C-alpha cells in the first residue's frame, strides 16, 4: 500500500484523463512519462495496470486502502524523531 500512497496523484490524474476522454497514448506520455511511440508495449501495459489499480482503489479497494493508509499514518505519528 505504500506504493499506492505514493501514487495517489497519478491515480487521480489517470481517472481524470479517462473521464475526459484523453487517449491512452497522450495519458501515458503526459502522466506516466512513457513515450508510446518508442515504447508502445510498456506504455500501454503501465497505462492499463495503473488505471485498473486506480479504479480498484476508488471502488472495491477503498476500504482496504483507507485502512492501510490510516495504519501507516498512525504508525508514522507515533515515531519519535
């Protein structure tokens, strides 16, 4: 879940791009920083997998994500400097 927490902004951008009808090629380049012309397979795979993860987190995985993020936040707040 730490990976997901670090990528929440990316997930939000992917969901917004999908909602706005942005072509996956443009989103892969602009959001993920992967050139779909020179690295088409990687760009499409990353687009699809990250978008699927974003959908899961905002849907069925929301409860799990909130619980995990909350646990990490609580643990961080109890650490001593």
